[in-house]
């Protein structure tokens, strides 16, 4: 896939997915959206992959939708198809993959690009990055689950203001308001992302997938339903090979060797 708009590299149990249209700041067209669907599906099915990193090539993470596509009568698939066939399936895939997905935001993340990043499990960005809910600036509304995740991350009032005003938010501001997990110095960004991904890839992946499911369901469950789901998944986790290994390693005072099973 190295000549396409999505690059995939698998190394040390980590899948590195790179948005690769740097000439247009990695903005999405139809081809790139479908390639990302296929790549996420492949990473989900690949048992060797135990963590996923999503990043961008060049100066941007992702500038959202390629406006040339929607303004060219010969290319424009229409907003119904763009949302239902491009972006919504990307968000549901990211949330449903039972493996940790890291957004390594390497440059500006705008519009759908920002919201795809925020839908990931762990979001890191270097100090030169900015996030923009750019929709209102061209007369649109946030999509790609921006109105779902952003208020839950930073609060209703702040999220609504950012969506209406289209303010540019620095990585430092995003870190302080809880929009992202952490800001990383530019000079160590790649190294620190790799360390984070490797750490996750060597953890008990099955339990991480269950944690992800619990947090997904907590968005809509009431307390009783959430307690029931916690009980169900805890019983399943306690029957896993990784739990047995974790307990044995603790008793034997050694480092555990998890297999994600």
C-alpha cells in the first residue's frame, strides 16, 4: 500500500497507519476514506497487531474533507454519501476495534480530521499542533462524532463555543482542557509515540479491549447497566491467559509476558 493515500507498516506488534496526501494536508477524498476502512479492518483481523497508531504524513495530521472533491461536479459524491460511507464508518471502526488506537497528531487537525483524532482511545500531539472545529467557518456543522466526543472531553459550554467560533486551539491548550491525553515535545515526538505504542502492544490486549468496551458503553448506560457489564467482563477477564500470567508474575516477582489472550 506504500504508493497509496494510506500507508501501513506493522512492526513490533504495532500497526502504524499514515494518512498520505501531504500535498492537500491529508484531507480526505473517497479513495482515502475507503482505504482507511480496509486498513482498519485488516489491523483488527491481524492477530499480530496489538496496538494501532494513526498519524499523518507531512505538515498536517488531517485537514478534514478535501473541498475540491465536494466542489467538482464530476467528483462530488454528496454529503449523504460522504458522511454515511466515509466518516461515520471510520468513527465506528475506531471505537469498535478491540485494540488500543493512538492518534499521533503530528500537525494541524481540522474539521473531520480533528474529530477522527478525538475518537481515538489515546490522543497525543506535539507542541506545534493545533486543533480546529472548522465547520462553522464555511457554514457547516460538526460531524464525525465531534458533537458526541468533544462535550464529553471538555464540557458542554467549552465544546459548544469551539464548535460555533471555530477557534484554533494549540496542543498546550488542548492538553490543559483535557481534550487530549498529553502534549509531547516536538523533538521527542516520534520516539515517545513509539514507546507508548510498544507499551500498549505488550500489555494484556484482551483486557484493554474490554476496558474500551466498558468506556464505550458508559456513554449511554445507566449505573445499573454499567455495573452489570463490569461484572460480566471482569468474570471473562479473570478467565484469560493474561490474567493467569499477571498473577503468576506478581507472585514470582518478575515481569509478566502477556500474549493478548
